[in-house]
């Protein structure tokens, strides 16, 4: 069995909202900001005319039949609200919607009618909401909560009677990944023994180590050979293609990074339009009405904060909503301590060397570091380089543990950093990321002898070749023309 989770927002460009009603009351509580996004459906032509006069989009047809939904081409990415006063009619309409479409829906119930009597309880894709919930949270938010609640039920079912679960993060996990794993463990109702958080690498960055220490989160280091001993493997904030090792079958992937290849698993929720994986997990917690402790709220808030640069980078409205919900629950004193960890003395020498020979080409700055003792210094310097006057792109590379690590940063107003690095370096290793930040990891033994001996020149040449081609709107040279992989 294969169950897909949320579809990517790019696939949901046709997302539509519909309200089925028998009076014009719903027009007033959906809010003026959303009225143009919603199509009202009714059976009374006089009601249709009233709604149109008020500026609403409205179609008229038989709500219990199939023809109206076929004519509108209702599909799985659409959302429906059923606001019909008559209990019997409402139940019949809900039954028709569930029979003729595969949408998620909410139905409004008045206080004297229990949710069990609303007809929604018999449909896993329908949830009953009260007028109070609708007014407080908003029509679209309640619909999306219905979607998340349904997906959460599917997600939890995958772990039923599974004894050993592993929450696997990237080689050097960041706050977003760590927080997401902690939230996933909470959603499953497990502890660190039945669902350990693990990495095939190790945590190195001072701020991430400070997070683990201050929040008392344990991330274990394991070998690839140990993965087979787990019944379920969950990847959080990372894709299978990121790993150098060949992984056993992965069962769940939840991430906000763009997918470079289509991984097959039981449940997959990948939302590259989101600023942080922590936002996705916060939405699941909210949909499942799971209590968020101060520790978990602090971790999730810090995860969103670091991955979006305090909502200034790659953030969408969902990130803002999650941030707002978590903010009053979090320990901000601990977050301040995480953000300002002590800089190890040995890094002072690396920082000094980094800026002795920077290469600047128009608005691009390239810096290379050899023989690093820590991989995380590369993105740290990339963030700093972007602050140089006149610079739009920062490309920093370094050699660590037999690999060339590349970090790219820009302001997100030009070409996508993730796409640029993917084109430049994916023939040699793993590469990708977001519009304003990206990473590539290239094993030295994947390069020919000349490039392996001079990784500074290799990185600079490959990136600038793709960058200059992009400026001219020309296709970059192929991997074969660029030298290709070592045989």
C-alpha cells in the first residue's frame, strides 16, 4: 500500500474553495479577504442573484446530484464547506459529495445539534465545526485543519503495532530537523526509547549543540548497518537522495526542501513552498489537538526562526501562523541562549583565512577554505559574506572529511540558489536547496585528478559557468562538456 500525504503547493495551483448554502449568512462570516477566492453553490436562483449582487461568485444547481460537481470539475485539491440548515438535507448533500468527489469538507452545526448527529462523523474526510470555531479560526483555516486531521490519521496508522521506530535526520541536523523529530515523536505518543532521534553523522554547530543541551534532546549517532533493525524509518527535513549510504526502505518523509527525485514510501508530505518543516509538524499537532509543551514549543519556534531568518526568508503565511501560535508557549530566554553560543577558539583562525583571498566577480563573492575541522563553518561564512556591500551572491566552499562542501546564499530576488547548485554540481554529488540558500556536497574521489587537487578553481569555475549562462538565459553546458564524473 502506498499513501501520499500533502501534495506540493505547486501541484495545488488549482486549489479552490466552495460553500454550499441555503441562505446568504455564510457570505458574511467567511471574511472580505477571502470572498473572491470562494465560489458559493446553491439551489435557489433568487439566492444566487442576491449573492452575485453582493459581489460573490455563485453557481446554481442540484446539490444532491452529480452533474453540478462534474460541471465544476471538483477534484481532490478543492475544499468544500456545507452550510445547510436542514439536518436531513445536509446529510444527503454530504453523502453526495463523498460519493461523487474525493474532496475534504467541513459542515457547520448549530449548538443544539451534536457533531455526531451532523452526518460528518460517518465520513473520514468531513469534520463538523461550530459557529464559534468558524468565527474564531476562519473558514479556510478550519478546512485545512480537516485535511491535516485526515492525513494525521493516515500517518498514525502506519505505526500501529510497530515496535521500533527511527526518526532519522540529515548528517549534521539543524534546529528545524531536530524540532520536527521531537514533534513527530509527540504526535506518535512515543518516547526516546521507542522512537529515538538519530543521524548518520553528528551534530557540530555550536548553536545546535546548545539547543540539544538546553532542551535536553538526545540525538544519537548510528551507522547505516543499524537501520535494518527498525520497523519504521521516518525522514524529517531531509530526502533519501541526501544520503551517501544506500538506505533500506523509508516509510515516511516529511520535509520542506524540493524533491530531487521521486522517493517511494508509505506516506510523503513535501511542501517546498513552506519555510520550515517545523511549520508542517505544528499544523499536524494543531489538527490532532495535541498539547504542545513549553519544550516542544521552544524547539519548533526556534526551528521556524532559524530556517526563515525570523520570517524574512522563504516564509509564507502558514509559517507566520505557526510562529504566532508557538510564540506565547515558548521559552524565549532559552532561545536567546541558543542563538548566542560561544564561538570555539579554533574557528578564529578559519575566519581569518576565509577573507584573505576572496574572489569577487561583479556581484558574486567566492571564498574557499581547505582542511576544515567542522563542516558548519561553510554556511556560517556564506551568511556573513552576503552582507558585503554590492554582493548579491555568496558562494563559500571548503574541504571536510574527503568532501567538497559548498554553500550558496542570495537575497531570493534572482535565480534560485537551489537550482543553480543543482545544475552546477549534481553530476558530481548531491546538490539542491531553496531559492535563497542551497548546499552541495561533492566527494573528492568523484572528481578527476586536476579538480580534486584544486577544488577552489573547480567550485568557482562550475558555479560561474552556470551563473553567467543564467544571466544570458542560455542553457548551461552539459556535464560531459564540463568534464563529467570520474569513471
